[in-house]
C-alpha cells in the first residue's frame, strides 16, 4: 500500500499541450498522443489524405472524465478517477478496452482510443475507436473491492456506453470477471430494455455470461499468426528459434505458450517485478501457472535475474513487447538484436525507437495489425450475442486465422506499393477505409 501512495502522489510531467504524461513513461521523451499524431501524419502523407478528414480524425470526438465515490468493504469511501475517450464512430460503435492501472491518464486514453479507430478500420470491422480506464492499482484491492469499483464506474458511465454506441472490453488490469460485472450492472440499470440483447454492451465476458470461445487467447493467437506470416515471407524457420517477451499477462503469456508448440524457446521474460533469463528456455505453461498464483513472475524457480537493459540487448530472434506503451525508445532500439519486433502491446515503440529500428533493418509488425486478434474475436462475440448464437472454438479460430493472415498480407502488399514501412502501410489502409465512408456520406454526417 505504501508504494501505491507514492505512485499516486508522484509529480506528473506536463506536455506541451498541458496534458499530463504518466510518470512511469521515463524511458521516453514522448507523450503518447504525440506518437499517434506523428504516426497519423506519416500515414496521411502516404495516401495524400484529404486535409478536412485529417483534421476530423486528429482529435477524439468525446473525452469523458468521471470522479466517482466507492464505499470499500472496510466501510471507507474513496474517490476514483475514470476515463472514457471516444475517438471516432464513422464505421460503427466506439470499441475499446478498459484499463485499470495507477498511471492511466487522459492523453494515454486519447492515444489508445485513436489506435482502436485505426485497428478496427484496418481489420475491416464495423467499429470505431474508444478507450477508457480507472486510475488505480488493482493489485492493491481485494476481489470484493474490485467488484464495487467496477460497478460504480459502470454506473457512472451510464448511457455513455451501450451495445450499439460504445462497447468496452478488457485491457491491462481487467479481465472477463470485470466485463461480467460491467455487463450485469449495465443490464440492471437499463432494466427496461431486452436483458439478453444488451449483454453485448461489453465483450471479453466469461463463457457463462455470453463470452466467446477463444477470446481469452485471441490477441496472443493473432500475434502468432503474424509471426508465422513474417517467418514464411523471410523463409525463417520458427522451430528452434528464440523469443523474448516483455509482459507476461494475457497477451504475452498466450503468445509464448502458442509459440512453444511450434518449437520456439522463451529465453527471456519480464514483468513489473523484473526481467529473467534462461538460456535453456522457460516452460511458458509453468510460468503462466506461477504468474496466475502469485500475480507476478517473481520467485519463479529457474532462470536468473537480468537488468531491463540486458533484456532488450539479448540475442533473440523474436521480441514481443506485451506490457506497456513507450518501452522501446532510442536507447533500447540501438541495442535490440532481434530480427523482428512484434508489438503485442499498444504503442510500445516511440518515435525515436521506430526510426532507429527502421534504420537498423529490424522488422516491426505494428500494434494495430499485430494485436488486432483481440478486437476481432470481440467482434465475433458481439455478433454471437446479437444473433443468439454460440460458435465452437474451431469456428472462432478459423475465422480469426483467415482474417489475420489476410490483413497481414494486405499490409505487406500496401507497404510494397507505397514503398513504406508496415506501420505506415497499416495507417494507409485504415485511413483509406475511413475516407471512403466520409466521402460517400459527406464530411458532416
Ligand atoms: P495484463 O494486465 O494481462 O498483463 C500486463 C503485463 O505487463 C503483466 O505481466 C505486467 O506485470 C506487465 N507489466 C506491467 N507494468 C510493467 C512494467 N513497468 N515493466 C514490465 N512489465 C510490466 O495486460 P494484457 O491484457 O496482456 O495487455 C498488455 C498490452 O497489450 C497492453 O498494452 C494492452 O493495451 C495490449 N493489448 C491487450 C489486448 C487484450 O486482449 N488483452 C488486446 C490488444 C492489445
């Protein structure tokens, strides 16, 4: 609890727009929303995006900040700060995760909501982009208190979310249990509506509450399809290759477990407690069990501790940042020796990092492509709820695989056509899809 207090009280760095930057983002000199803005500029230039459309998509439509009181199990009433940013809904309802983390801040939500717009457009989903969160460390609270916080936050959001308007999902620090509570609260405060129909107000629910088979591992599975496509195009053999993963939560652990079945060895892994190396390779299944039980990798037998600097400089074939944003800056990018960086996390590479990796010829599979498996299966869940259907795991997997492989190829084709990197190509595809709708509907729908 003492560390929580120190974090909450930590001075915030102020960016040039006066928006705050997370104190944890000390590996970079960039504000997260600046990163998105610059990436957008590159994508827009690549396709000569209509300047009016550029102006519209350069800022979110809505930015909601809510302070809400929660009576904790101890009886104490504590105030929490929640966010929901709705970036764009020209393609469909806002869609995006809810994050519980002590460093959640407005510009982060703005950036993450923007990335959801590009990600959904690139994936060909009928969704726009949104993102939100609550600024607190969920590790400091009991299961009972997490339920109270989630229900009060959902209540405070009220009609700012909805099954045809804005559809949250899990993100860092939240999971299917969080979504079940959100769904249940939403259904109860909207008792007049069809209770079955509004289940799809959130995705990433447990199977019992209307979740989809395969949603839990979908983001990691999508990351793996990208890695397979990359390996195929480079004539690189995955069997016998090595992997380093930063962040061993939902995305990182599923990625490592699925890759292990293809003969890929996890030699390095890191989380909020530190970084660990094992030349023989970690067993990702046992590591995941340990992580589930202890809520961290700390204390796992086997392997030795290394520094964060050593982790990024390791000789591995594949590096998957799957923790936080802004982790690969100038210093890290200069040291990375992996052949490919696959962005499981959103925005893990800052502008300097991206430039240096490009100059050094290290391939980067960008976040809006690499980690889109999660929102794709979220869409499948939403569709199943809407149609009162329940697809089996094979059907979900096949649909996901088809979409991911096709999207990967479209990005690489576009990169070849435009002679640009994969990130710019991903933006180009997303922006072309948005432009087509703006042009057809008129710019002021
Ligand atoms: P999670 O909460 O399940 O796991 C996060 C992991 O990151 C944990 O292992 C945690 O210890 C580690 N971590 C936290 N702070 C760290 C630090 N300072 N240094 C090193 N490691 C740290 O979260 P997740 O759902 O796996 O999400 C991870 C990333 O992937 C986020 O950027 C999220 O936005 C993105 N993402 C998640 C999904 C999804 O379906 N869960 C989909 C798309 C993108």
